C-alpha cells in the first residue's frame, strides 16, 4: 500500500476570511518527484486548474515552474486576499498510486473545525469539489458530526451553497466545480454550460470555472 501523506501544512494568512478546502495533491507531491511545470505549493500540479483560473480572474501573471519564486507568487496572492488553504485529508493509503479520490483508503482527516475556530474572521469555506464520495464536502460532512454541527442549504444550484453556525458566527460553504479535468464531463452536461456554448462555440470548461470562481474569490 502506498502511504499518501499531505506534503503541506495548512496555510493561514493573518486575518484570513476565506479558506480553500480540497483533499490531497497527487502522490508525486508526497514523494517529491515533481515535473518541471509543477509548483511546490498547494494546488501546484501542472494538471490542476485552480491557479490558471485564478490567474485569469486576477491577472496574476503566475509562473508555472518548480521554483521558489513561483510558490511565493501564490503565497503573496493568498496573503493579500486573506485566503487560506487547509485541505481536509491529512493522509490515506492507496492500492494504486494515482490521484483518484475514490482510491483513498484508511483516511485520516484534519480537524478543520479546530482551525476555523482559531481564525474568527473566516466566513467562507471554498470546497474544490462537491458531495460525491471522498470529495471535500463529503469529508467535511463526516467531520462536523463529531462537533454536532449540520449544514443548512442556502442554494441547491451549482455551485451548491450551505451554511453552519460556529461560535456565534455564520460560515458559508461553497462547493465549487472541481479544478481538475475529471470534472469536465459533468460541466458539459450542465444546461448553463450548454447555453453559453450555443451562444459562443469557443466557450470552454476553463471559461466556465472562471465565471463560477470569480463570484466567490
């Protein structure tokens, strides 16, 4: 069994108001065998779309390379915008060495509520995926049971929005469409996407994410 351990500690800039919550980066980030276009930081996979989407929204002119400069660009952006990153999975085991959420076994979760309590200005959790099995929202629902917390539906439209009460404050959760190629098929089935595509044949799944993420970042 491959021991898939999260290589990065949670990132919390002072005064953080939003928190990005995913699962685990690909196994090569655990073993340290990055490719030349990977960035050695959260969501740094060359196959991932989170940073390309944010790059387009905020015109960040990011570098996509395994350098300290590239990692620091992302940290500076998050710090300036008051956005933290705390993936909910600390470790898991895998029979097959890949990045599939469904392939995770013997999963250890991070105590996300503990962290949110430490940063009282956080009012939004941005899940990089929904409630499908082993997705970030799925794990968060399991995690909050021990705190006797429950998500309340705010909007059932995509991206789905929920809320919960914690220490006399309301925290929203936004289940964004996953920033991975695996989600492209589900995007293609959405009526919103089809309508946009009909109006503009050049509209693609990256454009869809840019439109969605812009509202919440």
